[in-house]
C-alpha cells in the first residue's frame, strides 16, 4: 500500500466530502468522527474507515485528547445550526456552538500544520461577530497564520475544468498554517488575505488568476468563465440523467396542477407586458383579493362575470415598508391586467382548497425563460420560486429538493451527489432517498474544498516549506491536477 503524502483527520465527517478531496491530494485519513450513524455507515462503506463517534468524548479540555492520533491536516465542517439563518442563531450560547472548543482542544494538543474549517456564510453575519473573533483569536493564540477576513466561496464560481459544480453554495472557509513566528506580524499587520472570494460580483470572472503559474496558464484552452453565461457558464444538462422517470422523484398530481396553472399565467402575461419577462417582485395572488370586486365573486361557480373596472384598495400604512411595496406592485399588476387574471384564477381554482396559500405565490427569477417548465423550481413556504436552468440553489437538508422543469421531476439522489462533487461510484448503502438528500444537504462540496485547500497551500507555500511536513504537503498539492474529478472517477467503495 503506497505511503500517504500527509495525514489528515476528518471531524464532523458526514459522508466524507473533505475525505474525498484530501485523499485525492494524496492524503491518508488517520481519524474520522461522525455522530450520525447513517452518515457514518456511508462513510465507512466508501472510505473503509470507521467514523461513528462523539467528538465530545474524544476531545475535551477536562478529559484530555483520547483516540485522536498525530496528524498534519485537521479538517472540520463543524455544525452550522447555531449560526444558520434557518436556526435560532444562538451561536456559542448553544451547546452545538461550543463544539468549536472541542476542535480547539485537538489543535492545542497536536498543532497540525494546516487547519481547514468550513461553515455557513452566516457565521460572519452581524449576530456572530463575537463567535468569529473567538475563532480567529483562538487560532492565533495557538500560533496559526490565519486571515481575520472570511474566505467565502461557492462551487458555482469554478468551471468544471477546475472542479466546480452548478450549485450556489456559499460557505465560509477558515484556513490556517501553524507558523508561530509569523503570528506577531499578523497581529501587527492584520494577517494574510483570505484564500478565496466571491468573484462573481464582477461581470466576468478572470479564472486564469486562480492557476498556479504561467505554465499552467498555457495548458488551458479557456480564458473566461461567467457562471450565468449562456455559452461560457453552467448548463444543468451536463449534470442530469436523461431519464424523466426516476423512482421517488416524480411529481404529485397536485404539484403538476400548481405548476401548470402558473405556467399558463406566464404565457398569458408575457404578451400583455410587451413580451418582456415577468417582474422580479413576488407575485401574490392573495393580494388581489384586496380588490372589493374580487370579494364578490363566487370562485366555485361554473361561470363568473368579469367586472369592467376595479377599485384600487388602500394599503395599511402600519405594515412593514417591504410588505407595502410588494402589495403596491401586486395591486398595480392586477389593476392593469385584471381582465386576463380573473378568468385564469377562476379556471384553475386558485382561490379554492386545491391551492394552499403557499402555492398562490410565484417568485419569478428566471428572467426571459419562456415557460415555468423550462426553469428549476423550489416549492417553498414563500411560494413557487423559479430560476433559470443554469445552476441550482444550495442543497439544503430541511427543504424540498429542486424540481427540474425540463425533466418534470425532482433531482435524483445521484444527481445531488454529483452536485457535491462525488463520483457515480459513491455508494449510499441502500438507505432511503430521504437520508441521502439530507446528507447531501448537510455536506461540503468536494470541488470547493479542493480549490480552497490548493489556494491555501499556494498562499502559504513559503511558510510551509520551512518544515518537512509542509514540504510534503506542497509537493503533493503541486503535483495534483486542477480538479479532483479524474482521480475520484477511480473511486472504488471499500464495501459494497
């Protein structure tokens, strides 16, 4: 068995997104821990390394460090719920938030050469400034060269040639190199720059800035990558299976009816608006009921009479400004086009029990796309959100999986694994699809880890070369390709 270029540990391991990237770089896992037994089972089946365990028992300042061996790289996607917008955002006041201190206990005991942490973007939100400062100060106290600014990155910013994926998954990465002599300068000068940035804030992303040297630049046959572009950006067809019929991914009759109804609305409104795309504000069918003329209509009757005029309703000035704005825009739309909207709403039974309130709303973010069935959709509490079929919203463990309009079905578990950069040979041990969706929603994208780790080694190469361990890591990363895909394509599960 070949000797690993470096040793790494995988904390809060999930199914092994960090493992996939670091193993492809030539690393060898010496310790993994994951408290969810289903995810740990998948981890062991693929990587042949036991992961089931509890970090609070293996790493504690009072109890000491047990079972954690020496290692060169520590990676951890520590629990995001205390910082996520979908949670209570209690940060380190919540038990799970203190799990960072278990990570810190391992760092204090072993001082790995590189620390690589990942969390949700909201970790740097205004409610968590204290938590962020604690993390950075703790690392610096232990002699780590670390940026005080967040590295925010998403896999959709990288082209496929660099391991990217068509998924908007903005995450905060904290990367640090153990270099005690450098820390005094960092405290004086502010430390290094973060290793990644949200480059799609600009019209075009100069991807060539990411490559290591001029020789690599000359090997590449592409110069620009624009994630939203038609010719130089993402196309979901590269990710999807051809089949329209994948067991468990089909839509219910009610879901098809909701989509068909709003698709017809799109077709009706487009010519009325001069063939322009729908407005970007949320379209709220219930807001139209504010018109007194609609309150008189019996929506269950076989036929209705469309009024010849409507009277604009008054908006409650005590409502939040954003809600007043949305209501005003919806009232404007209805006042201009009520003669077309009312028959549509009656035909589809928009104001009957067949349409729950959350399905009477459309968030059109698909610009000039012709049909709702040509978009990617999310059925959300805030309504049906439609986006262009270029890249997908982040996989999330607690909401419904994206509906791919051209396939007339939801994303399959295998397709979500591809979105996270895992190869098609990756196995899920026969578990229910719901478990796979949840694990992918909780996971880390392999291509993003690959890119961030690579850029960190490039940034700190001079510091890393001062030790044998660091030189081994630099050598391994320099020898690796620009993306992990070809290496991971050779992945063979440890257990079928």
